[in-house]
C-alpha cells in the first residue's frame, strides 16, 4: 500500500530459454500468486505486475543477494529492497502424507455464466452417502484453499471436516487457478450462481446425501451463501464465518478505519481519510461510470499531486469495477427473510475486519426475527481468519505457524452433529 509498509514476496522460478515464471504475494492485501512478468538484462531486473499496474526496476547486488530498486504504482515511486530467500525444495513438498480420505481434482460448469470452475472434492473413507458442504471464500480473488499468506483457511477446514465424515467441495474463485471468468467483473449476487453450480455438482455424486448438502461461507462468501439459501433448491444449512452485516460501503469504510487505527494513525487523520473515502464512495454510487472515473481520478490527483493523468485514470478504473460498484450498495440483510434453513453464525471477538459487535449483531437480529433455526456463537480470541491468539499457534521449523482455532472447528462440528442427532455416527470423531 503506497504511503504505508507491507510485507510482500515475489517468487521467481527459472525456466528454459532464459525465461522466468514469477508471482507476487501480498498477504495483508489478499494478493495471491499475481502474475509477474520478468525482464533481465545483465544485473538489471524489471518486474511488471499488469493486474496491479505496478512495476519494480532494480539492480541485483550479488554480494548481498538482494534487489535494490524502485517500486512504481499509480505514478507514485517508492524505494524497495528485496532480500533473497531460497524456494522450498521439492523434497519438502513431497513430505505431505496421503490424507485418510479420497481426494479428487474436479471441474464443474456454471451454465448461467458459461464457464467452468476448478476445485477439489474430498470424500471420507467408508460407506456413504455422506453429508456434504461447499466452501465459499471471502472478498477478493482467492484460490480453493483460501490462501492468505501461509495460512489456508478453506483447505484446513476441508481437511478437518472430511476427516469427520463430511464430503467437501472447495473451488478456485473466478479468474484464479483452473476457474474461468473474472472476480472483479462478478457482483456478490452473481457469485450465487457459482455456489449453486457447486451444489448441483454435489447432487450428481453418488457419495453425497442429496438431502444434506450445505454451505459454509467466509466473509462475503457467508453473504453469498445466505443469498443462495433464499433461492430455489436451497442448501440444507448454512454456516456463516464472519459474515458481513453492514452494507458494502459501511464494511469497506470500517475496514479502512481499523487498518489506520492498527497503525496508530492520528485520529484527526483517520477522520479526514474516512470522510474523503465516504465522499468517493458516494460519487461512485450516484454517478455514471464515465463521470465517476473523471471525478475519482481528479480526487486522486489532488491527494497525490505527483500523479500523472494517465495513472490517475487507471487507478480510478481499478476502484470502479462492477464488483465494487455493486458491493458498495449491497445490503446483506435485505433478503434474509427468505432464509428458512438452519443457520450457524460464527464470529471471533478479535475480528478487526468484521467486528462481531457490528456485523454479527446485525445478522443475528435480522435472522432471529425470521428464522427460529438460527444459532449464534461469539468465539473468544479468534480473528477474521478464525485463528486463535498467537500464544496458541504451533511451532514448526522454529517458527510459530497459524492454525484454525479449535473453538471454531468444534463449533462447526457440534452444529453439524446437531442437525442429525439420530445419526451422529455420520460425523465421527477425528482420526
């Protein structure tokens, strides 16, 4: 983020013919495996990230094994030094033991959007048919594992559930991995068809109990799951992990304030930034695309006098994707009266991106008024990714690694067991 500090990683792998494969990861901004073009001339290296409109021009310092250069984004330049770290070895990757269940790479079709989605389908050992879930990711283009930094929320959850008798489908978001389409072009409402396509895939599998197919969504994915629950052929249940209960504009503004407070920014500066961003969102919502691009680019140039007009136009267009224009006006409470299936609402007390007092409270109030099969849990110490406090992380290779909070895993398991009390053996204890 320009004007601040962020940890980023650029993975570079040499290919034949002097070419390279490279990808950018910025965990704090949920940027995962962004395509990066590499040009090398002698000791000069140029990295270009088309999707972000960013470039990094650097000099390779062999003695220090580092790249020393300048990062340019939206016309703003900042010095940046990248330090070398070896890629994980193939031997390390191959140490993953086969899981005690069936794992299958799958492709299923979304007939409404007319493209395929790639994913992983995991099925417990033993005799089915099994209850099943589709996992739905949070805001941004994410892979099927919900990878944020070195943590894989959806992948970890899929493993946990499959070991306990639940078949799981998780898939790459639009435009990621083996999935077609584009996440920036898809509104929250449009994503419902991806979820419906996933449920139809599960209905086609002999291993799955058609009457017990549910949805587990994280953040925006929870709202998508609740929207799907109000449509024909709804899921049998929904688990909302840190679902948003405020409008999209309120959610994004609250997240901006939380980020600035975490940096210990002056409250006066936070208030000014909030008002500026709110004005921008109001303009986006109440102007045509052409008008909004012109006004927003002008605001950006006023905030950053060194920003040239072309870069400002590009930055404004990045703020005006179909997803953002829709999300700003999206009200996750508006269609909850259509949700009839059992719902579990989970939030962590240390969630800065979707504070329980704001989002969970709003969802709980609305759902309880129309759905008597609503269960609500506030998980002490869990954050937005449902990680426990760092004191409860595991030590691996001398470093503390994040884990799925046991209290979150237990809450989901108990909810699923309670849906079918006469057949609790279907959700067996972990192996």
